[in-house]
C-alpha cells in the first residue's frame, strides 16, 4: 500500500517529539513554574520516565520538591507521594496528584488506602503529612508538581512512591496500569547523601519464588514424569514406575508450595487480580489432587475397570500438561522476568517435544515388533498367545 510522503514525515516527527519529551524528563533541564526557574539542591532521574528534585532545610525540617512525570495520555495524571511506613508501598502513601481538568491544571492531596487498592474511587483527602504549599504546571503530557512538605525533625530517609495513569473523572484519577513497570515506581530518598535508593516492588522475592517453584515443579518435573511413564515402560517392567512416581511426587510438592505462595500473594494484592492465571492455577492443583486420589484407588491390572481408570488417568494428565504450559507463559507475561528465563524454559519445552517425538517413534517400532513376534508365537502354539509372550499392549 502506498503511503503519502507527507504522512510519513508527520509520523516520523510525532515519534521524534514523543521521544524528545521522554528524554527531557531528567535532571538536565531547569524546573520552571509560570516562566520562572526554580532551583533545587539535589535531583535524580527516576523510572517512568520521571525526575525528582528537592531541597531539604534541616533548620525547620522542610522539604521543597519538584516532581516531573509523563502522563499516559493528554487527560492522564501523574502522582508522587511519601509513605510514612517502614517500606515504600502504595497503601499508606500520602500522594500529590496533578492532571488537567476541562478548564485548568489541577493538583490535590490523596490518601492511598487498602480500599483504593481494591478499586474504590480515589478522591481528594486529608494527609498524614503537612503540605505547606502545592502547585502544578502541565505542558502537553508533561506534568510538574511543586510542593513544600513539613517533615518530622531529624528525618533523614523518606519512602516515596510515584506513578502515572491515562484518565481521570472529575478530580478522581483512575487506576494506573498493572504491569511490573507500572508498579516499579518505589524508592527511598536519603536526605543526608542527597541520593535516591532504588528498591524492589513489594513482595518481589515471593513473586520470584512463586514463579520458580511452579515452573520447576509443574513445568519440568511433571512433564518428565509423564515422559518416563510413556517411554520407559517398554524397557523396564518396574523401574519406570518408581521413577515416574518419584518425579511426579517431587513436582507435586514443589508445585503445591508455589501454589500456596500464589494464594498468599493474592491476599497481599487486593484489587490486583490476574483472573485467568489464578483460575488455571486452581484447576491445575485440583487435577493434581484428583490424580493422587486416583492412584490410591487404582484397580489391579486384571480388573475390568482398569481400562477405564487408565483412560481417566491419562486424560487428566494430558489436560494438566496443556494447562501447565499455558499458565507458565501467563506467569511470564505477569512477572516479566529477564528474557533469558523465558528463553531457557522455551528451550526445555522444545527439547522435551523433540525427544518425545523421537521416543514416540521408537515406542511404536517396539510395539509393532513385539506384536509381530507375538503373532509368530501364536502360530507356533496353535493360534494361542502364551503367557510368556513378548507382546505388550497398545502403547498408551
């Protein structure tokens, strides 16, 4: 399709302007309000993109700040705040949020509570800190919030939180995005060294443990156990079973621990619900419990119900396999770990698929070979297969 040169130039110009706007969100440019430059004693570039400049006066414990952020849309919002708790987290933050209303630029104070995290409407409110003055200047989607805050005497470190969103209704900012990048705006300001200490988002180690345990337990040991049951049986009458049970048990143990950690993470994150990931995880754990109970009530090989039990056991196993692979990649989307972990697991899946394909061919070759030998034995014994025949049942 032919695109006019003028359209291409406009697109290129818009991309350059957007990139230039983001690049300007650092400490290299002066902070201005109504045409007047404001100077600060320290400045740090933050993720977002964003920047924070401040001057601390220990004589009266006041903190003058300028927070520069990029709203997600022209009618979006930018927020920055202080959490007086032990960690820089959203709940408990005393926030200043700036945005454009229909007729003017607007900044106000907002208290972020557990109800807000759970989805309640965010409205202006009283803070646990004293804001002596506040102002905002907005150019396009660039929002600069100015404020003077009264701190407690001898306070040298401050937990601060920042974020941005794409829409407001009246004076109520709507929820920001829920990607890891959207939840990474947390840190600690060290007033004594004039530096910002980057910190991990809340419960990051639990999230990583949840992902690792589930990927290894459900996503590696269980598939290996299924491959053992499927492909080691023609070569061993008993060893395959013990290896299969060992791998499945270890996978169930690790996966269950990871699943319980996931439940705990859910209780920490009211209002942040990954429905598909959670529901698939519950289904996997439920099917795993069914498999355990099924083994406890497994009929003998000679029992007439054994055929139906095999069909049930194999069907649930293959269904679990599909759900496990689906949910692990859902987890990658949510947690967004370093790309090498995604690639490493994909490499395992591809390798397991190739090995399974090769072993599947070998299994059928062995099956048909044994079937042919059994037919020969049957002819040699008057049409009846002896109990000691080398023929095994259809590969299942």
